């Protein structure tokens, strides 16, 4: 077993051996070189790809929401009666009182039974009836006349994600072209 003074002196480097004590060195000579420009480029590209993906999803959701509102506001809707099958309290804040309710129910349309959420945040007894409407072209699109009356087709719902998407695509093109120019001129 080696003595403590032998272990302390074995291979220990000090300030007089030519090494800078402030330098964080590599273990056993394996150095790491980081190209900060490349790391910045990769981070910019990844960030823009995430923004493009989110803007694309929001754009599709906005178009779909506007389409659903149009369908439910058209004259081609059918009245249906939904029977509440469950209603759960939503907990919010400290959890001491319900923040609202989420109810679901079933209705039958053209011989098929559908299970859908009930618009609004009202506690409804199981078995109660909710008078609603469905779009004739999309029988799974259920709402209440009151909820439909409060909704409006919105250009902002589509325009804002579209603008963000275009700007992010332009930014991505700029970052990629800038990188290519730097690489080709080097």
C-alpha cells in the first residue's frame, strides 16, 4: 500500500511545471474544442424550427376552429338532445373549490351514438338533457345554440400564426443562407 506522501507527489502538477493554473484542462490530454459560431447556428436553426412547428399547428387549429364555427352557424344544423353521462369538477388555484366543471354526454344522430363534451363550465346532473345542435356535414360537431351565438369567425385566429410562420421561415432562410456564404467564403 503506498504511503500518503508518495500518492500526493505522484503526478501532481504545480504552477512551476509550465501549466496555467487558471486553465481548465482536459483529463489525460483529451481536449475539447467548441466552434461557438456553429453552436449558435445550430441553436438558431433549432429555435426557428420549433417556432415554425408551433405556428403551423396554431394555423391549422385556427382554420379548423373557424370552419367549425361556420358549420355550426350555417342553416344546415340539426337539433339533438344530449344526455349528460358524467360531470367532473375542475380544480384550480389552491384546490379548495372547483374552478369549473367538465361534462360529457351522449346523443344519437342518424342511428349512431356519439359521446361529446358539453360546452360551458356548468355542473349538470347526470341524466339531465342538454338541447344542442350538430352540423349536418359533421355529426360529431356538437354545441349549444348559446355557445355558437357567442363565437365569431376570427381573421386574427388565422392571420397571427400565418405571419409568425412567414417571418420564421424567412428567418430560417436567412440563417441558412448566411451560414452557407460564410462557409463558402472561408
